[in-house]
């Protein structure tokens, strides 16, 4: 479940892009993370984080499809587990 951007690279979205894609504020994103409804960020450096674009797209698609919070929690667990499979 790895998304490759058109240029052949995996893409990581920083917070302004994630906010624009999701419609959530920064505080709501972190609330959703604490509730298990949004994937944890990927650490890019000591003070920088981002989210894989395919994860943002998957969560947005689940919301649009009307998935329940429990279904989204399961999706978040699968997405975070898939990160360990990327080589």
C-alpha cells in the first residue's frame, strides 16, 4: 500500500499541506492522532515532521466513504504497520 508520486518518488506532506488536504487544523490533527484516528507523523529531523501522502489520501477516502471511527482506527493501524514494510 505504498503510493509513489508521479515523479516516481514517495512524497511526505508537511503540516500546511496536510491541513489543506484534510481540512483539519493543526490542533485537530494532533487530537485525531491521540484518538487513533490519524496516523502518527514521520520524523524528518529534530523539529520537522510530515505524513506520507498516501496515508493522508487513504484517511480522506475513508472519511468520504463514511467509514466509522473504529474502521478508521483499523486503517490507521494498517497504514502505520505498512511503513515498516517499505524498503
